[in-house]
């Protein structure tokens, strides 16, 4: 894992505009590079997949999405290790990493996205408060996990987390491009 990043509401690396939704910009970039994508979601419950497939032509890149709400489904469908879940819990950077890596592996995609967190209104603790979410992006062997501390209602936390993981994907595609030159 590259390591946790704690910034929330970073700039979106030039993706999206008033004229074009964020997911359109990101999906165009994914398709332009000939890449494929799959999602693994817990707290967002399919919102990430729904946003990505808003883009007309998403079928050129979007393979599938998993809603793995239970530990058992994270393990069985994505290969998240039981040891990880027992030691760190479902809401952890380690689980987010294994979820995004696992979804890419089982789906045969270049990109895997993950969300895992506590959307509330209950279920939080002092160590893991409501609004704590970890998002992960796997791109061709590289993994970035980011910690979010969202505030608001359950729906607001889920929407903010969905937006954040799509933004992170856009930034990581751009970072890969900046580091190694244009892909494809």
C-alpha cells in the first residue's frame, strides 16, 4: 500500500466541470486509455458503480461492481483475508486496499475501486466515528488508499465518499500520466 493520505476535498486534478460531470471526464479518460474498471463497495452500496455507468458508452470500460456489505462477502467475493478483517476491521485502510485489489483481480480489470466506512447514523465509535471512510484505487499494480472524515447525514456521507473515490481515480490516472508520459 502506498500509504494513507489524509486530505479531504482535494482539488479534482482538472476533471469535471459545470458543463460535464466528473464521472464523464474520468470515464472518457479510462476509455481513451483502453482500460477496464470494476468496483467494490460497502458503505456506498453501489453508488460508485451507478455514477460511473451514467456515462454513455461506459460499457466500453466498466466490467462489474460488487456490493460487499458483510465481512463474509468481502472475503468470499473479493478475497479480503479473514486475518485482515479480524485484526483491522472492515473499516480500515488494509481492507480498502484488499477490496480494490481483489475486485480488479477477480474481474480481470486494469482498475479496481473500493469504499468501506461508517455512514451512520449509528455504528460509530471513538476510534472509528460515523463519517470515517477509506477509499481505494488500484491501477495496474499500484494502490492508493485515502482516509476520509465526512460529516453530515448518511446520504451526504455516501455521496461525498462516492465523489471522492471518482476524483481519486481521476487524479491517479493523471499522476500516472505525469510520471510516465501519456498511456496508450
